[in-house]
C-alpha cells in the first residue's frame, strides 16, 4: 500500500456574492489562491444578486423562510459551478468527506451548499431554515465540521478581526446567525475589492 502524506488542516474561504461583479474576479481569485497552493482549501460561494432575487420573491409571494432557504441554497449550488468555470483546478463537492480526495490531488474544493445542507439536516448544530443564515454561517458550519484552522471571509467591506461578531452581525458584515456558529474559529475578513488586482 502506498504511503500518503497527512493533509494539513484546511482553510475554509467564503467568497462573498458581492464580489461577483468584479470584472477581474477570475485572475484576482486565481492569484490569491495560488498563494495557498500547499494548503487544503474549501471554497464556499455566496449567493450574490440571485440570492437577493430569491429574497425579493419571498417578500412579494410570501414563500416562507423554509422554502426560500432551500431556494437560496440551490442558488449557491449554481454559484459553485459558476466559480468552478472561473478558477482552474477547483472541484465541486457535495459532501465534506469528498474534500480529502480533492485535496490529495492538489486541487481546491468548492462546496455545493444545497447538497451539504441536505446531508447536514437533523444533525446536532445544523443550521436553521431562515434568512438569518447566509453563506457566512454555512462557511462557519463547514469550517467547524472540518476542524479547519481558519475561516477567511472574502467580502466587499473592511472589518477588524479582533472585533466582536455580535457587533459585526448588527453592522451587517456577517449574518445574524454567524455569532452562534463561529465558536472559537480563527476568522479573518478580507476586503477583496482592495486586494491587489
């Protein structure tokens, strides 16, 4: 049997949907991820304007948070495949258990949030079906389940890492559920619009 080198602890990176309108998102993200080539990375896509459209449909048609939640997760599954077309070497995974195989081939994994949430449903600590939960909390949940060494939130805002997450939620930097799920995770917030292009 061939010996394998143990994988380093992963980093989970949430890519904010607010960044999808950056014309140079593809080269910028590719360059940024190149700096992490020796680190196992799980990307979690935000929903962006399409998820905002689901919010608006919920407001107009009163779909209910449960149905709207699952629709928004399907949007995130589409965004995962959108990002896969942009970033070389990214593989969509539906289960966290599939990440290790992807990482062994020196590739980055990107989460199908809909499939992940379906598999996580009913488990202790599973996220509620509510607009208080966005890709921020989904990324934090995945990071905790993976025992990730760090969660990086790529956003369009600045936020000091030492700040209180309850305060960040009140300011709209993270979703309202995030402070409940983040626990003792090491979290960094990067204003990716200001990152070198």
